[in-house]
């Protein structure tokens, strides 16, 4: 029995490469937003006002509830926070 290796946990647990790519992008955005909150020493309420969402929404994001967030929402939150989101596209390995 050969052991299969994955470059990302998302590659291992998602049903398709498309779903894995989506989850990778969402998780990176969520981590960047969480880091922004920490570096700026924002409360969740302050972050919510900046991001244009509710405090419970920020709480869900900080706690990693990735299934509650789409890419659009996360990009909008990042832009509202003054973060610049770039996307790079390259051929798959």
C-alpha cells in the first residue's frame, strides 16, 4: 500500500481540486484578517465596524468558522480594512 502525500490539508480533505483551491484562498484571507486584528490591537467590535460586518461575524471569522464565509465576503472585509488582496494564477504542478 503506497502512501499518498498532499501539499495542503485542503487537498487531502476536499472532494475536488476546485473545492481545495477555494478553501486555500478562504483560509489565507481569514488568517490575514485575524492577523490584522491582532497587529492593530482591535477589539472584535472595532474590527466589525471597520470590516462593515457585525461583531458575531468577526467572532466566527476569528474562531475559524471557514464554512460561514465565501471569498467575496472575505475580500470585501480585507478591502474595508485597507488590505490589498492580490491573486496569482499559475499552472498546477
